[in-house]
């Protein structure tokens, strides 16, 4: 098999339990089944030979490819334009809120002319570590491994070739062929063609009804809607949690070692997720995520602390291991599954969690007695531990530091506790909380302000800046027009911004993350920067940078975690944090620009 398409040449489909990445050439080269965090079935994006894929390819020369979503939906069209005719694949996963089926549906249709196709379904189970066998059953083939049974149903004859299933078929204008990959332990449902037509209609209706609930009516509505649709695909229907990204092992630098597994839920994403969902009018989703957060607060450690991240179903242990048999995306090794950062100390998570609780209490449902009891324990832990060095937001593996962002978010944790207690007249040691909150405030202004640099710095005693401090005005620690903040913003722009794109820090100057080599610019940091410009009185410059950033989205409006020097997408894809940042920045910019005009 040829090398996989670049990261950015992919679109996403899903059923709120798992997703598949579909390349612009019609190849599904990444899918875990049946959940986001299940072992992969297709992973040729990480190893073209061993990973497994599901391809449908026109057998003609000079094929051009186009890809788009049906408007207001997550149904994908991949189009093939050839001298012999035009064809398209409709790819989707039906959304069944009652009984999730996890079906992958592919329908090929010729628009005009006559084309011959070759279909190859080559699953590789358990991250390509497990063997399987193929068995023909009438018009279907069963793929049987020790841990999973899949069935491929087809409207054209199938052939078994070793571990793979293939089909070669010719279609004329208005003719179609259908393929459904499904859970083989469940009996097949109905006539294949009728089922595909029904599933297509119901799936399209689901997504269009869902996006109609969006209340955002400002500028860049199409991109905001696409980000909302992406985020919905990354939410677990069963648990309400949001995966940081649905992939593992995609590199932050080609050939580098920063290749992490993001198929988990970070507490850090909490406030950003609740804020974005509520701003868009998605109260049910915000409530489901808030309930997931509340359950984690019921599982506090004996001392009142939390983990930084959990599995989507809330379990705690996420042991990290490597898959040495996989080559890695463009030879970027190691390919990791699991994430050892789950037992790191990251003090900022308490601020994000408390901010999410505060936001949902303000605009959603009042905090419960049980949750408040646990939050008092949690905030007490913060008041006792806020001075500690930690691994910080960037999860460094080169040694702990006293990070500004961690200190800032400890302030947020206590501040939101104070605000919440006042709003609801809730019992708490108010005097003690306010004393510690104010102590943190003075500590930040004293020990993290560098007078010579004219900026807040990454960690105590350092002389480098960090893009995470862009959140200082966004969490209401400092006025966006305070002289110290405006000076910091100028330093960030001069040091971390390259052609409107923002680095999280300068590799080599900042706290060591334990790895050598460069990395790309961080997309979410760029959106933070544009929002800071909007709030600091320069929304027109913010708009300019924001719209340049929109130009770096891929062909269907998706973003990975980072951008390389030639605009290539790097890191796990698509990244929820980036799309959350886009929504927040669009909202702030639209409001600021409207105020200027008004």
C-alpha cells in the first residue's frame, strides 16, 4: 500500500462512541472500535503496511479528489473526478441514541460516466497485534479475532485474499454499491440497500436537527458550526465526556518522540468545554459533561485531590506503553498508547474544574449539596498545596517548576469557590479562602513579574514567556487593559508569534519537557491570542489574525493540535481544544467588532 495521506488530508465521521478518519482519496486509515479508546481496527495512518485500512479506489488514471460534508451534517462526500466520469462515496456512522450499533456505512455512486472500483477491507485487530480469520457467509464476510468479531456486508460480490476482503465492480451513472462494516456479534438488520437508504436519511436528519439548536448567529458562523459538529463527534454518548482527540501516536514534530495518546478526558478541558457548549446553546451536552465532572468529584483522593485526566468512562489508570511494531506516521516513533501523564501533579486543573462548575451553576443548574461538599474538600486541598512545583499545563517530563499558569489557576479555583458560595449562600471557610486567594494574587504579581522584561514569565525566576499566560485576562485575574497585561501581550507577540501563529513557548528557553527537537505552533494558543487582542481593545488586529488562522484549517474545516512551518498539521487530529478555542475567540471577536460598529 502507498504511504498514507498527510494528517490534514482527512475528514472525520462518527457515531458519538467512536470515529473514523477518511482520507481525501477515500481510504479509511484510522478507526478504533467500538469506542474511542478501544484498540484500533484500522491504523494505516501510523503504518501503511501493518496498520490496516478500508479503501475504495477508482481503477482509472488521472483521478482528482474532492471532499466535503453535506451541509450542516457529519455525513462526508468524497468525490472522484476522472476523464471516464464522476463518482462519490458517502461515508457516515448512523447515530442511534437508544442502542448504539457502531456501524460504518460506505455507499459508492457514479454521477455520470462509467467507472470501475476496487474495494479492499483489511482490518488489523488490537493495534495490529492480533491475528484474525475471514469467513464468507452469503453476501457477507466475518472477520474473527480473539477479542472482536466484525461483519462486512456488501451489495457486490466479495472475495477473500489472505487476511483481507476485496471486490472489483463497475458502476454506470446513477448506479450504486453499498458496504456496511458492523459488529458481527449482532444479527444483520434488514435488506442492505433499504437499510443504507434509511440510515442515510436518519443520520442526515439527526445532524441537521442538532445543528439547528445552535444559537450562535455572529460572524464566521459556518466555521463555528463546523467546530461544534466536530466537538459533538468527540463526545461520548454513553458518558458525556469529551476526548481531547480521537487519535494516538500522531507526532508533534515529524520524526520526533512527542507522540501521545489523546483518547482520554482531561479535567483541564472542563471549563472550556462547558463554556463553548453553553455559548452555543447546547445545554444538554453541557449538563452531561458537568455530570461527568461531578462523578469525578465523588472519587477524590483521600486528601481531596484529583487526577488530571481519566478514561472516558471515568476509570483512573491509563498505563502507557509503546507499539514498536508500528512504523509511526512518517517514521515518527515511538507510537504510544495510554498516557503516563495521568499521575502527574498539575495544579491548574482545579481552576478549570471550578470555573466549569461556576459557569454551569450560573447559566445551567444550581450546584448540588453533594457536589458542594466535595468541592469544599477540593478547595481546601488547593489552599494547602498551591505553592508546590508541578509538571504544569504542558505536562513537562523534564522536572517540576513553579509555573505561573498553575499558580494562576489555583487562584481561579479559590476565587470561583468564593463566588459560588456567595451566590448560593453555601457554607465554607470564606475568610480563609479569601485570605489564600489574595495571597496567591500578590505572589503572582511579585514573583512572576519580570520588571526588566516587562512581562509575566513562565515560572518563578525564569526570563521566558509562555502562551498559557494568555488566559490571565480571560479568567478575569487581570484587566485586559491593565498596563502590566498590555506589556506582557507585546512581549508574547515579539517572542512567541511567528506570522500570526503562536508558539506555546520557545523550545530550549523554557522549562524542559524532557525531549529534544522542535515542535509546531499551537493552534489553540493562536485563538487565545486573537481573543486577548479583542478584549484588549484591538479587535480589528484580532480579526485579521483570526481570519488568517481560519485559512490554516484543512479542506473541511478541521484542525490538528499544531501547525508545522509549511502549514502542515501536526499532533493528534482533530483536537478538541483547538475547536473550543475557535468558538470562544469567534464569540469574543464578534462581540467586540459589533460594539465598535454599534
